[in-house]
């Protein structure tokens, strides 16, 4: 199995300059061959493949105007071409829009492969091709073979490295329970046992400060040092919100994966739900897609399974005792209701979680 590990890098000023040159070289290669693929298709009717662009890159590096590309890690440049080809494949599959040109502003990133042990850890430093050993913090011990490394520069000016490590497929133990989850905006989720976790509303709690920092940024003169310092403050505030949200999601998903063998959730169409402009901000803040993604790999790592119940299954409207479907419950303001058929009293969220669990177990049995 492949596992990702992320750490903070602390490069010297010389290493920072090398990183910036590599970011620029990889961005140039991506944009250059994106323009070339567009031109080739429009003028010649030919769609360039990855192999063709790789051979063109080799020729480009010998051109006298582009000899500076040889100073960059060759594998990083090849990975930029792979990223471009992957962007085209996602576009043709309908999973993403048409590839866009990369900007020199915002987050910068490049990826390189580990060949002949070119990426290795020695004490508190990690070796990166063309850069050398760079100090890091926050990387826990692991066993396995490093496949590739991704170096990124955040808008706040911090360097990070993400390692993709191939390791033995080891199954951890779990509590062996089964549970159904009904996610929401007011309550982050309610489970089939009647327990609920409140939505931390991370963005809402920090929105006022973020708005203040953005207003200060809008008043700064473009290109000035004051504007750049304020831009970093805004980026740090955004990063703080993201870190708080990520910490909450990891803790909740770990607890559920550690206690349960089967976790049943509703396969929500989050992209479609975001079209509701009244709830879009709250839905984005609650991060259901990321929560389900974490649940999926964490339950699999512990030998469990995540079951996704179909999107249009009427979990909230169906009585979990007799199966009667009550159309009145379509109204989201109805939080408690009595079944007209069996007279059972229901809490909307717990009833939905119970139905999701029953449907998930039914799908597993079939």
C-alpha cells in the first residue's frame, strides 16, 4: 500500500533560491507544452501525447535560449509533463475542465521521483535532488520505500514536502461495531446510536477577522512591501482556518474508523448541493467530501469498510420501524415527527442514520 507523509521544510537562503528556480522551470515546462498542445491541435489537428512532449522537451533543453532548464532536476520536468497529460485525461473523462495555465502567484509545487536513492532521510534532514540535504520537522518515523516527493511553497512563504511511501499492507484492528451516519450542517453528524457531534463552524468563527485582514489588503498599494506583508497575513489566516478544520476531521474520522468494522454513510452529491447559494458557504465549511475520503482509507487500513448508500434513498422520510414513507418530512424544518402508520416518535437525524445503517447492511448482504 502507498501512504503519504508531510513535513515542514526549513531551507537555507541558497536552497530557497534553488527551490524557486525549480518552481519556475516546472511551471514554464507545463505552460509551454500546454500552449504547444493547443497550437498543434488547432493548426495541425494532432493531439500531442506524453511521449511526444517528452521528446520535444529533450530537444528544447538543447536550445541555446533554454539551456537554463538543464539546471533543474530532469525528473521534476518530466513530472510536469505527466501532470499536463493527466489534466488532459481528466478533461476527456469529464472529471475536470480544460487544463489551465499555471500562475506564478499563489501556491507553487513540483514533484520528483526517487531513483537510485536520490531522496533519502538522514537524521533531521532529507535529501532532495539538485538541492541537497534540507532540514525538516514534523515527519514521523516510517518503514517503506520512498516513491516520490512533492515540494510545495504555500502563499504564506512556508515550504513543505510530501512523501509517497510504499509499505507492506498491514491491517490494524478495530472495535468491530457497525454504525450509520447522517451528516448535516447544524450537527456535523448524528449516528444510529443517537450520539451527535456539533459542527465546529470553523470558517464562521474566524470570518470576521478574515474579512478585516482582506479589507486591510485592499487598501494597500499594489506592488508595495506593505501589501506583500499584508498578503502573507491573509494567507496565514486562511491556513489557520484550514488547519483547524483538518484537525477536527482527522480526529472524528480516526475515532469512527478505530471503533467500527462497518460505517454506512449517504453518497451525497456535494457539487450539486453547492449550487444552493443560501447553504453553499456552510456546506463548503463542513467538508463532507473530505470527511468521507478520510473515513474510506482509514476504515480500509483497519480492515473495515465504508458503505455509501445511494444519493436518492429517502433516509429522512422513511420510518425506521415500519418502513412508511412520510412526504411531510421533505421539509427541512421538521426535526421531529410521528409516524402516521405505527405512531413511533422519531428524531429526524437519528432516524435517518438508522435507515442509512439498515440500507448499508442490506447492500452488503446482497
